[in-house]
């Protein structure tokens, strides 16, 4: 009688990932071929018995498939949403209600997360620079300082208001 040598691998990788990988698939199938019970395999590898059953039903190792992203749920409604956002004031609730009428089956949170960055982008206001011809504009900052007038002490300090012109902001008429 010929005996097979089976190598037992750890169920959980060093990174702590619990994804079912090809080596784990092979491990479960080889243990089951040696007539080890599903419950024993599950206990030894630290898996649920339901996971062991699921893997034994598979004909080969299944690669990990990421679930659809939330934006993919709204992909067929994207053009409609972009057209309607400004009209409803970037209100995710209004968009959600309109989409429900159009057959959307996803949740409100998905719509809210989709609308949020669009709302933030729309709220950014551009600053238009105000330009005047040379010699027509200057920047002044008004301030105050204390001075003695005529050097006499009995007059006391007085306040003088003075515009502090910024020379780099003064535009000249073609001089320069």
C-alpha cells in the first residue's frame, strides 16, 4: 500500500490576512482526501466549518475578487446626477429621491458620498483680480503714532493719522 506524504501549512499568513489563498485551498482538499473530517479540518486550520464546506465545493482555488465600488453603483446614473446637482442645490437627499424614481436600488449613503466631493468643488469661489490702469491705484494702510509737537512737554502727546503707502503697490503713469 502506498502512503502519500502531506505537508500541512499554516492557515493564517504572517501578515495576518485571512483570505483563502491557493495554498489553503490545496491544504483543505488534501486533508479531506485523507479522510479527515470537515470539522477537524476547520478546527485545525482555525476556520469556520462553513468556510471549509465552501472551499470543498470549489473546483479550484478562487482568486480574491473585490466587490464593486460604490461609485460603480451610480455609474449608469452619473450623467443624470451631474445635470441635476446644481438645480437641486447639491442636495444629496433630493438626488437620492429622484434616482429612486428612476430605478436606483442603492442606499442614500452611497449617493451622499458621491455628491459630497462635487458639492465641495462647487463651493470654491474664484477671486477675480481687480486691475486699473497705471497711476490710478495705490494701497494705503492707515495707522497712528504718538508724537510731541514742537518738543514742548506741556502740549502733551498728540495723535497723527498717516497713510502708509506701499511703494511697490503705487502704479505710475508710464514712468519708471
